C-alpha cells in the first residue's frame, strides 16, 4: 500500500460586486454566479464558527431570516441534505427550486435597506500538500485524532468533495485499496450540517474509524 | 523599518497548523514585496504594517515598507479626500442646505469656487504623487499601496503586480473626489477591502476581502500582570473596588460618548459601577476639543466617571491596562470604520457592547461575543445584565476571544496576504500549489 500524503486548503475571498436586496434578485444572481460563490455561502460558516453552532448554517438562510424576515424560507434552506447534493450544480438547483417555490406560494415583499444587501462573495481555495503522511489506516486514525488542524477535515470531507472531488477520491481510493468499502460508505454518508462545529465532525470521523477497527481488525 | 520576526513567536496563541501553512505558502511567493503608505506611525494602517512587515521578512520574503512624503498642503488635501470618501454624506447635505437661500448667480459662483478649489486639490495630490514616484524605487514584484494618499503612484508602473489596499469605507463617497480617484485606482491589478460594505461597484478590477487585524504580541494587546494593570490605574486615580465600564475612543461625535454616559447613568441607578472614557483628540479634527468639553460637562459631579484625555497620547500599555481592568467594554459608535478597538476588547476576554455600524457587527456576534445595541437604554440593559451575571460575561468574553483568535489576529491577516499574492496570477476558484 503506497503512502498517503494529506492535502489541505486555505480559503480567501473575492468580492463579485454582485448584491441582492430581495428574494427575486437573490435567486437571479444565484442562477448566474460561479460555483465557488454558492459553495462559499453554503459552507464557510462551518469554518468561521469554531465554538458555537450559528442559528442558521448558511449565509442565505441567515440573511433571509435576519433581513427579509422570512424565517420559514430560511429554515427550508437550512435543512438542505448535503449528502444528496454532492456537486455544486445540484446544490445550486436545489436552492433555486426552494426559493422559487416559496416565491410562488407566498406574498413576499421584504427588501433590504442600504447596507443590508446580500453581497455575493467568491471563495478561492488554495490547495497544497501537508507534511503529514499516512502508511495505513491506523496512521490515518492517529493523525486525525492528534491533529488540531480542522482545516484538513473541512478540506477532505467538504471542500474537495464538493468542488472538484480529486483529493477526496484519492483518499477514497486509498481506503478502498484496503477493501474498506464499509468504512468509506460511512465516511461518504457524513452530513456536515449535522454537527455543532468542525471539531464535532472530527470526533465523529474518529468514532467511525475506531468502530471499523473494532469490528474488523 | 525592515526588522524580522519569527511567526513561531505566535505558536502558543494560534497553534502549529496555521504557522506551518504560512511557511508553505511563503515558499510560493516568487518575488519581492513593497508596502507603501503615508506614515510610519499613528493610525491603524501604520500599526498593522509595524507588525506585518517583520513577519513577511521572517518568512523569507524580501519585503520593504516605505512611506511617501508631502508638504502640509498635500496632507491637508489627503485628509479632505479621506473625509470626502469616508461616507461624509451628512456634510454634503449640510453644505447644500446652506445654499438654499442664495441667488442663482451666487450659487453658480459658489459652485465655480468649489470646483476651482477641488481642481487645486487634485493638482496638489498629483504633483506630490509624481514627486514621490520620481524619488522612490517602485520596482518590486508585488507593490501594495495603502489608502488614497499614494494611489496615483500607479501612473509610473513599469512592472510587477500592483494592489490598492483600501482601509476606509468608500461605499458612499463624494462623487467628484471618487471620480477623480477612480481613474488611478482602476489601473491596479486588484484592490483589497476590509468588508463588502466598504466597496464600490464601479472599480472594474478584482476586489478581494481582507479584514484588518490586531497583534496579540503588541503592547496594546500583550498579556499584562495584575501589578502592571494596578500601576496604570493608580496613575490615573482609578480604584478597582467596583465594576468598570470602559470605552476607548477619540473624542468624536460619531463615537456617541454622551450616549455611553447616559447608559452608565441608567445602570448606576441600579448598581454601583464606574465608567472610563479614554481617548485623544485627532489633530485634524477641529470639533474634538468641543466634544471633550461637552463630555466633561455631562460627567460633572460624578466621581465615578473618569474622562481621560490622552495628551500626549496614552501609551499602548495604558490602553491595554484600561481594557484588561474592565468588566464590560463599550464601542457605542453611531458610525464606524472597521472599529478594531472592538477586537482588542474581545481579545482580552471581555464582553463588548457596540453600535451596529461599520465593521462592528463582524466582530460582535450578537448574544455570542457581545451585544449590538441601538440606544442608550439598550446599552444600559445589556451592561446591567452582564454585571449581574458574571458567568454570562465570562462565557461571552471567552467566545469573543476565540472569535478574534480565528478571525482577527495578525497571523490570519498574513495568511490572507500570501493567498492574495498567489491569486493575482490565477483567476480560478481552486489554486493548486
């Protein structure tokens, strides 16, 4: 089994100059923007909130509730099943569908005041190899357990999986070389919004791998 | 000004992972970097660069920090630009109102005079930018130009990538000044703003988002012993036998110091406490001393209100001690830039109550790291709640410190700069090193 080098990403943010003041404008821009914009507004809060789960897990929900005062729509957008929406286009389509259905059935007149607009921001991922190398699954477990580096967790289990899949697939292939389909299946099924924060997600990953070892090794 | 500092000095504060990543990314910066601004000392930009440049150098990136020079006229013009760009719409309205009773001819004459003055301002600005461009070596691979004062240096660009780092809010500028400045700024390869709220839709170049930061190892933020705190408070005759509410800010109307005193007085009726208002008067603000006198008047007769005018300015250690001695920190601004003093308070583990303006809501997550308020009554209610519930104050303070640790420290800022430089050559959303 070849050694496995861990990668990670750091993120920074570019303004698109696009903004929305109401739901129609919001959905109109979502239809056109780059996938890294949709990714940013759905996921970046997971990186930001290290200590407490935010009231809503993504920027769209938060703005719709806080500024447009449409909590029912905010809740629908907070409940996206991200296990099924595993590519940016399906995620975008789902968001558009939820908002358009809501617009069709509700009399919505909320409009943001000056300074309260929704600003569309693009997330740029800078991906690079770390110095961490695993020889086998036991190493993987120890590395994840011992690391304070939640960015790698975010990168493998959220960013890489959704944005291009390359490094997540590499991890998956490497695990599958050990014929660990069951383990990979459980990892594939992780649902990022279900956790209070990234550390809770890390603890769950450790639990899954330890559970696998307990049953199979 | 090109001292060197190791990023590993920050290991106990931010952990290994970020520092290792900084070293990895620094290896991918292929050239030299030069920062240019208007001053080596005084103000937030100089404060950030004083911490940032030694870290760039410590990472092995050849980095220079230079400042432009100018005469009094030039700096008076750039101060005027600053005010005109920094959302002074209310001043424009006041000026317009003054013109309502004059005749059409007088009005036209006033407008011509105004335009002539503006033309002279623009010529002064461009002349000093040309003088500086001739005198400086502007040939680094990455040129980072801070704020409007040196913005026209871009006119002599021969090579490299040029970034305009705008620290002020230009979202609601005086149109004439902005139209003048937009011409040089739109020649840059990219611009950087502190929050989306501060940007312009008409720049035509890439706009990146990089919030400012505080340095946890600077005198303003470093840990202090109780002895050091006591000695500063003794110097100013402040006892620590009752809770301290503090606002550190210039004596400026937009900081709503009377509103802070009103909030304190409401709380004081319910429980014993004291108030520190510490700040200076900006040399270029003719209203500052007037505000100070009004605050003194409003505080008169209450020995528990300590109005401290820093003249000469307070030492950073003293500001640090005031904040660390506080039970609750206020920043009840009516209008604010980024308001990094909020991050300073949060970093000291204190609950901060602030006005919902400028960059303050990015730092105060309402009910989590502090409270956003819209009135003196609202501020009083939150202060009293925190004073009555030390456990709540402690939890909110701890949350605030963690929020700053992850988002507003100089090491995160450095990481953002490295990623910015790497991104200038690559417009894609995923950059693989």
